[in-house]
C-alpha cells in the first residue's frame, strides 16, 4: 500500500434521500456516491442542501467538508467528512 493524495472535490454519481434513519441519526438526510477525479468512489453523507430529490442532480459538483456526523451517548460531537454542493 502507499499513501495517495485525493482531491477534495468530486461529482455525484448517485444519491438517495433517506427517510428512515438508524439510531443516532435524524431523517431525512442525503447519502451519495461521490466520484473523485483520481478514480475512487466514496460513499458519503451530503450537507448544505435540503434533503429532497430536487436538491441534487447526478453529476453535480461537490466539495469535502469536515462536519458533525452525530453525537455519542454522552452528547459529544462525532466529527467526520461529508460533501456539500458547490454553488455556481
């Protein structure tokens, strides 16, 4: 294995609005597969837009952000990556 730098921008391949969330998450929210220019496809939460079918389009450009994902049982923020649409 070797370390490889990846872009912080990509394009939406497919997405879904989730209406039934697992414990610790609030529905609705958007999940998507994001294609990066280097080749990898990343599964990610999407932020920065309304969780609706009209909020995104396949091929829309997105950028990586570090954001709160959820909270643990003690109320501590759990931080991770998400992608958000790039406004043009």
